[in-house]
C-alpha cells in the first residue's frame, strides 16, 4: 500500500488490452467501478474504495478517475496514467461523472480533441448510438450510482461489461507472478507463527495476534480477508474467525490465511490438531494430499476447469467417498481488496460445470477439502501458479497432519 508497483510499460499493455476488448464489443468508452480493476489499470492502492470510484476509459487519450476530492494526495502520488477529478462530499461521484461527460470530459489544462468529439456525440446523437460499457455487477456500482448515470445520460446505449477486465486479470505477467511469490512467503511465515502459538489452553485471540503481527513484520500488507483461525466446532461458519474461546486438547483448529503484497494474495489453509489426531482423520489426510496432487497433474494449458475438478473427484471416488461432492476444488486468485482476496464479489472456481479454459500464467487457491465425509476429516490448500514448466506450489508450509 501507498506505492504503485507497476511500470509504465506494464500499465500501458493492460490499457491496450482493455481497448482491444472495447473495440471488439464496439464500445465507445467504458466506466469501471470495481476496485480491483481500477487498481489493475492505474496502481491506486488505498482504503478509499469504500466510496465510489469511477475510471473512465476512452478509446484514446488519458483515462479519467473520479472519486472524492479528499483522495487527491494519494492519487497524485500513485497514479501516473489518469487524470483526477474529485467531488466534494455534498455531491456524488455520479454527479461529477455526469457533469464531466456532458460538459467538459477533460480537465481544462489538458484538453484533447478526441475527448471533445466524444462529448459532441453525447450531446448531438439522438439515436443513442453511443455505446458505453459499465460493470453492473461491481461492488462499486450501487443501484443509486447506476440510476443516476442512466437518468442523466438518456441518449446512450448502456452495455454490461462485467468481467471484461476481470478476464484479462486471470493471466499474470512475470511482475505479477513475482508479487504472488512474495505474498506466498509471507503466508508461510504467518502460518508458521499461528501453528506455533496453538496449544491446549491457548487463547484464540492470542493465536491470531501472533499470526497477524508476524505477517505485518514480515512485510505483509492488509489482506483482503483477515486470517480465518477458529476451532473445529465452528468450522461450518465459513467466513468467521477468532472468538473469545480457548483451544482444547483433542480438537482441530482451522487455519486459512493469505499474505498480501501490493494487493496480490497467495492463500493457504491447514488443519492443526491439538494434542492428538484420530486415526480416521490421519487416513483422510493422505487422501486429501493425493487429491491435491491430482489437481496439480490436471492443471495444464488448454484443459477446462471442470476437467480439473473431475481429477480431484476421481481420487475421492476411488476411496469410497463417491457420495461426497464439493462446489469447487479451488479458484483463481491474485488482486484483492477488502473484504475479499477472491478478486471482487465473484469467485472464478474450478467447478464441476465450469468451461473456463486453463491458461499458462493463471494462479489459483487449490483446496483439497474433505470435511464431513463420515469417514474422517481433513483439508489442505495452497496457492498454485501454472507456469511454463507446469504447476508451481507457491506456499510451502508442511501439509500435515500437524499436532500441537
């Protein structure tokens, strides 16, 4: 946070890819409101995304970033490839965006003819031929925000471009892959601290405090999700974390966390057992590892996500668990802003019904989850990169079973 990690060349290539996608869809401009996508194109990394941001991407010339005026210092420091227009708190980002699109569309000090031409189309085209793309399923695109845009610019054809930039983000550049490796190293350091703190009688809060402090000291930034660390009896609560309890002998402890470097995440998950592990859980640990390895073998360029899931399920079926199914065996990761490390409000999962094509440069959080099987419980997860030489497991924490 507080620094732009991208080179001008990297940002330029991304913008060119977005504009190629715009041309393919016959779009005259796009308005981006997803924090992850705005960061991807500009490098703006701050906590101000709780308020609406709008990145206006024309077919040529400078992009324009619209948000609260008070963010000027951070934006001028971090953003090199977009003009900034800030609004006061007595109006909204939509108010300023509409006024900007209608009346000026460019800062007075940097007027551009191509942008003036776009304004002319907005003002003069009565047939609504101008096509503007918006991310209607973005966390930053509320009903009120979208309504204000549409009501104030009636002679425009609005196109839903949800996923346009997200799809470009799936394949990571060499620079991004390096950030993922750095995040993975922090994930391992934080997991080691959490595991070391777990013991009979340890406070849930003390364990998480050690984990989080270690993560920060190791160079980690605020992750999209805070560490999920909770006792096995609360496993099904999914997106909850520590409470006021004390870990007790004989119970499992769930750990899922991710280090974060320049908004890039490399999550891992482990199940730690306090004092001892049941025999059936130890046997399930071996199945979990085998199924994880099957996913690694299946991850190849050109295969479909459903084929990867099928490889995981085949191992599960072979050991007599054909009744057991999961909604996915992993999902794509990379850029993430709170409250998620999944890259936005959607999860691009390795599901049984997904036709997502696997490509070199993709990064995943692979989960081999076998909890509630009736024959033992275990799970393990790691961040995985599909590189030119095959799969690279980025997180290195021992798979277990780990007994504390």
